[in-house]
């Protein structure tokens, strides 16, 4: 009888938790400065979740150390659903292989909720570049291993796109890291560098304005936003496909009922036709997956990028 009563009390407590959640403001920690892709996604989600759940969702930008400061903060927060991490893949699957003494374990200190969106990287060159195709870029690399590739920072998905291209084609270029996709794109437009992989949502306005030339996308299939730009695979480069993504995760141990309520709310927001259209116009593909799939993706990419970083001897800035 005591066990039965205990089970009933637990069930009632769980029901009460989901019935009232959220009963106070929820903080979405973004481990990067305002203005970037992850910050934009977090602000969109915050506004829509606030409408749906009737409670304030507040953005807290805790930037530094390639996103690891913000992630460590969330790891140490109470696992009650009121502090969540909205992050790119960097702090979860790349940073562990670049930094020693990290204050969190990416695979064990967080409960996955959802990969919200993903986006391809675009290989682009300045509009006046003599390299008109991917084949031209590869020939350039073989002639001159000092060909400069910009990125948004060491260990970023765009940097690793370049490393994968070099690895898979037996070529070598020179990596030039910048502090963000915006400065890297500016360097490309001005001709300060000869090429770059840039997130599609960052580079798209420059492509449309005719300021850079897009030569390839890193996704498995062509982007509907750049339908005339072939994939790397179409052009004979296999094993270099990369998708950057933004996800929502929580401190380990969050009540399952709260996790399910958050997931359902996020899924509803992201599958709303108006929100989906808004994201697609910016270059994002809605994923809105289940936590188990999120975990599979994280495990796969954690292993993949460890192998690449070790093989290429990639170091943090």
C-alpha cells in the first residue's frame, strides 16, 4: 500500500509539474554574442514560445571561449527547465576536442531536447576571382598551398568544412580565422582572402548582390535558395558534407514531463508554416527532431570531428 501511495504521489507531482510549467520566466542562454545565427534563432524561439506557453522567455548572451562559457553555465544550473541552452554544434561536438580542462562533459551533462534547424555551408570566392568552379579552386590549391580560406574561427563548422575539403582531395590551403562569420565574409568580399566556406544564411545576401561567387554547397543535396549551385558530392568530392545546426538542450536530470512539454511547444512553433517560411528565407532548414535522434547526431559528429581534428592537428585560436 505504501508503495502504491508513493507511486500515486509521484504521478500527481509529475502531473502538477507539467500542468503549471512554466510558472516563471525561462532563460535561454546563448553562448555567443548578439547578432549571430544562434542568437537570431534563440530570439525567434523565445518570442514564439512566449506566445504559446504564456510566460516570458528571456535571452541571456554568455559569450566566450567558442561558446564553452555559456554551455558550462547551463550545465551548472538547476535541472528544472528554467535555464536552457540554445547553441550551435560547436560547444557540443567540436570544442571538447580543442580545449583541455573543459568544465562540462558534452555527452553526459546535458539532456537533449531538439535540433531546431540546420544549414549548409557555401564555398565562395570573390566575384573577381579567376576561380570559376570547384575544379578551379582545387587546381589553385594544388599549385599554391598558401591559398587563403577565411572562417568564423578555429574549430567552427566552416573551418572544418575547409579542412574536410583539403583532406578528401589531397590538397592544402591556409586557414585564416576571423571572429565571426560577418568579418570572414567581409574579408572575402574585399579580396583579403581567396575563398571561404560560410554559413548559407550569412553569405546569401552577398551572393544575391553579386559580391561573391558561390561554387558549392556542403549539404547532401542542393539548397532551394541556391538551386544552381551544385553540392560537393555532385562535383566529385565525397566525405566532406557538413551541416551546421542550432539546438536546444538542458542541464542533465530535467523532469521528463517538462522535457516533453518543451519539445511539444518547440515542435509546434517550428512546424508553423509562417515560421518555417521565415526560417527558410534566411537559409535554415527546419529539423525539429526527437531527443533520441538529436543524441545520435551528437554522438556521430562528436566522433567524426574528433577524428578530423586529431588527423589534421587542428588547434584552437
